[in-house]
């Protein structure tokens, strides 16, 4: 039993978990694990090195050959470094998200990334966001949140976020990609996207980011 405080936030692409996790970790002054960034960084490194997204052995070898760094920026976007090079923007494209989802179906790749994710659990606490934080990586977490939102609402949010970052986006393509990514993330054999039995599910379709934050922040006070 690990007594370091922990909140897991799982949900599908664009459900708002990243924004919520960043804000919570900042307010609580806890560490932050953006597990999607790990899968994205691996996908980016694979493309850079000409490794196919289904070459499980080469991808597993790549997980230990590259240096991944994630630097929290006080509630803002994490800075992400690959072998010392700033790739923060490169990993946030929709293509990189889709590529991450493709290699994330491979069981040995997930296994190879497990200890790295667990190592983020450090005092005084951790906010961990992803797809399998509450089910596989931290099944003993005392507070598990699962965010729900329709594909349309998520595509709209994604569109806004990408625009803000100056990244071009097309709504129809965003919806298509989100639905495809949902299918892959929910139907894979290993660690599919699903709420843990003891997760609190929050439907965020009609809620503002502020409302979602307040609700989870209140829950965190009971830890
Ligand atoms: O949360 P995100 O959009 O940055 O994640 C990108 C992809 O990485 C997602 O579509 C599936 C994969 N992923 C995963 O399989 N497990 C996680 N815990 C986090 C992300």
C-alpha cells in the first residue's frame, strides 16, 4: 500500500482531462503525470527514427534508448524534451496523437512504459491523467475520476485548443479522428479506455472547465 496521495483522471481524447490535471496539480502543488505525452513522445521518436508503429520489439528498445523529460510549467503546458530537444509543440499535433494511439495497442510497449509512469508517484502527491491510470497503472488510487463528453463537444474543445496554439485544424476531420481514436483506445485488448469500478464518472458536456475543476477540487479535499 502506497500512502502518497494520488488522483487519477482518465477519459477519452478531448474530454478535458489534461486541462483539469494541470490545474489540479498546480493548485494542490502535487506532481503531474501526463501519460499521453509519454505515448506521444514515443510515437514522435519512432517516426523520427523510421521505426514502424507496429514494430513492437523496436519500439520497446526505443523506450530505453531515448531520454524523455517532462517539465511542469505551473499549470500551463508541460515542456517536453526528447534527448534534450524541445518537442513540446511537435507532440501535440493530431497526427502525433493518432500515432500514439496506434502504438499504444501493443502490450509490450505498454509494459515497457509502466515503471516510468509509476515513478511519478512522489510526495506530496500526484495527479495522473490518461486512459488506464485508475485501472492499470495506479489501481490503488484513493480518488479516481473518469471524464465523459460527446465526440462533438470534444472536437469543439480540441479545435479551440489547437487554434490557441496556432495549429491548423478542420472540424470534420477532428470528429472523424476522435471517433477513430476512441474505437482504438476502447477496443484494444491491453488496458482499454474504461472507467475503474470505483471511479467517479463526470459528464462534462454541459459543464465549464471551472465547474469540473471545482467539483474535483472539492473531492480532493476529502483525501
Ligand atoms: O491523452 P492523449 O490524447 O495525449 O493520448 C494520446 C494517445 O496515447 C491516446 O489516444 C492513447 C494513448 N494513451 C494510452 O494508450 N494510455 C494512456 N494512459 C495515455 C495515452
